C-alpha cells in the first residue's frame, strides 16, 4: 500500500475567491475522485482550523493499492483537472509518498 500526503498553503485570494472558499473547492473536487480512479483506496481532504503560523491550509490524505496506482492517479484526467485548479490557488505544496 502507498500513502500519499499533500499539504498546501493557499493564496489569500485567487480567482476572485478567498483562501477559505478555494479550500472548500479543493476539498469538493478532490473528494469527488473517490470511487472513480482504479487503485485509489481512499482519499480525504481536511481544511485546517488552527490557523497558526506553521499551519498549512489544506491537507490531502490518500491510500493507493501500489505505486502503479499512484502513478495512474497522477495521470488520470479527472485528477489533472483538480490539480490544475489547485495549482492556480496555491502558494506552496509539500508532498510525502511512502509505502506502508
């Protein structure tokens, strides 16, 4: 099994929306991928409520059957569309992928 964790810090405003509004849009777009991509076992998106200086705004946690499933997810057109949106509204991205 592969675990995929991503943290994003969002721009204060982007695309005419606040960071909070964009966080909710990210959550909706990414969680909609559940059940639509082979090998994606689970995916959840959390929005930070702590708002500390060291906080990220949005976290993604996903589990995949194996590395090939993670690669297929990255290349899937539905994921690409969501990632394109995230790319427009984020300032920073940190990712960790590991086998468990």
